[in-house]
C-alpha cells in the first residue's frame, strides 16, 4: 500500500472558540512530527533491523528469589511503528512468559496499560519506541502499590473516582413512556467534551505530587469526572450544589497546587488543571456573598 | 491481595532532571516564599532598632557617635556579604512576584496552555532584573 495519501478536503474551521485559534495538543504533535520528519525517518532507519533495549521492573511476591524488586533487560527486535506495549508484549511472548502487565484494547481506549516509561507516566500503547531514549526503562506507575511486575493496585484510584458520584443524576428524568429525550445543547456538550475523554488509566493520579503525599486527595481524574457532571446543564442546580459540596472539601479541589503534572501526562490530552481551576472558581462563586 | 510492594516516593529530588516546568515553578515558589518569610524576621529585627533610636540610644560606628538605628543599617550595608544577600533577596522577591502573577492567571483560567512559557518568562525576567540591579546594590562597598 502506498503511504502517499490524498489531501483530505479542507474542513471548515469550527465556530467554537475553544477549537479555533489555540492549537490543540494533537495539532501540536502533528506539527512537531512534520518539522522533525526527516529526523524521525533517520532514527527509524537506524533502528530498522536492530533491537530495542528494555529495562523492565520485576517483582513477584509469590516466588522466592523474586521478592526483591529488580530490573530485567530485554532486547526486542524493532519494527516500524512499535509501541512500548508492543515491545513488552514481544518480551513476554518470546522471552519470559512470567512478565506481567495489564493491557487490553491496544488503542488507548481501555486505559489498562499506563506505565512509568523513562521517568514519565505514559500509555504503553500510545508511546512510540522511536520517541524514547534507549534503554527504555519501564516501571509500574509510581505512588501505587505494586502487585506484580508492572501491575499496580488501582483500588484507591477507583475509590476516589467513585467518591465523586460519577453518574448522571436528575430527578426530572422524563418518563420512558413519553419517549422524550434529554437534550444537551451543542455548546454545553463542547464544554464537557474534553472531560468525557477520560479512560481511567490513572496516569494523572500517579503523576500528582499532592496525591502522593495526601491519600485523601480526590486526585485529578476524579475531579475531572466531577467536572463532567457538574458542568452538565441537564442536571439541576441542587445537584450541582451537592457536587460542589463534595469537591470543595478539604481534600477536594483546593489541594491542587497547579503543578500541571497531570495535564502533562494525560494520554487523552484532557486539560485537567484547567478543569480543577474552573471548579475552584465555581466553589468560590457559590459561597461568595456580598451582603 | 497477599502482598504488594510499596515503592515509596518515586519522584524525589533524585529525579530532578525529569521535573517539568510546572513542577519547577511550584518548587521555586515554595522556596522563595519561605525565603521571604525568613527575611521578614531579620527585617523586623533590624527595623526594631528604631525603637531604641527613638529613646535616644546611640552606638559607635567608625568612631562616630550615631543613633542605634542608623548605626545598625549603615553597619550592615557596609558589609559586602549583605549586599550580595540583598541581590539574592531581590531575585527571590522578583521571582515570587512574577510567578505569583502567573499563578493568578492560572487561577483565573487565563492562558493555561502557556503555563510553561510564562514560567520561563518569569525566570528570564527575574534574571534580567537581578543582573540589572547588581550595579545599584554593589555601589560604594569595598571587598
């Protein structure tokens, strides 16, 4: 198949100011790719027919002699377009079947394979090997207990996610018999669009310095989840207030110190810090009285 | 779960090379904040000599009888190390102010996508202002 593609028909720029003018993270990446195109091609050529050096964190509490954490080296043959997940899967399938990690969809939807790759939380299936320096150091997500190899205990993360009541609540749901839909305005949909992209991978929570030190902090992902529902116009004011009451507690939005770590690592480019800041303003507005 | 392994704090200062702009901004803001609080105490200590001066207390400075407030300040200002510390204080204060403005913007939700650039800008501006202040701070002091 030819790699040459027809230029797609130019689309009209969307009216929404959020989508216009400011560069989206994807556009930025595309631009970076374009500008570094020859470089990339070179490095890919260099790697062709070569091996990728992986250093993978290993730990197994059930096998004597593996209870002491260590790093294993794997040399995986490089293929064009190889991701970190592809590489560890090859290592598991061909070299060491005991190598354990979570993965499922392999296309950045399921959120299972967030690893700590070369000192940064990344989604294994979304990280190209060519973009990384070798040896590629793959560790389980920091600030979570390691169960085995690259598998971490996500219970706490899920607890925090559920703590913000991540489901639609509305007393005025029309009766099913009426066959009436609960419509959302396109503007409102745009507003919560980015927040709805969360795949629960836990990369943000793991990167957050505050969450690391404060176990009760809701964390970026949970707050983002709350944002999605709090900003939904279809929910009543009373429920929005109820949501803000959860968020404005001591270990809620105010713990965020705007380090932007979460925003930086989010594989779905969710502007987490922006959402947290907006909820902070909402919480203040709700409590502000001038009389 | 039978057993699990706690890796502790991973992103400690040993990994400082991997810190992002926002992280550095946070660390510097904390650091400069504590420095300014520390300075506040020395500032109060020096200024409180004015109480003594108002009551007519005097001291000897370069074989001259001056009031205790003037004497303390002039005595400190004649020290080279104090001048250097003053340049440092200015740098710390300027960074805290500029990054504070940056954080104000962040709180208002303005330009969050440019937060790293605004951090670098405040760093560079701090550097420029500090360098520009050196002649003023270091005039008339012998090494």
